[in-house]
């Protein structure tokens, strides 16, 4: 493998890594928001039952 080819491969790997990280962060954020929304809903439900 030539050095340039290796560098290109390395950059591709790095880009994929970044993409995966961003995806993870986005998913984590969605989960947190879902959790918050569910908590709010259950709290409202509990209040309306009282």
C-alpha cells in the first residue's frame, strides 16, 4: 500500500467514526427527550387522577 493510500484509508475511517459518534449522540438525546416527555405525561396523569 502506498503512503497516500494509507492516509486516505485512515481519513475514511476517521470520518466513519465521527459519523457514528454523532449518531450515538443524536440517539442519546432522543432517548433523554423521550424519557422527559414520558415523565411529564405520567405526572400529568397522576395529577388528574387525584
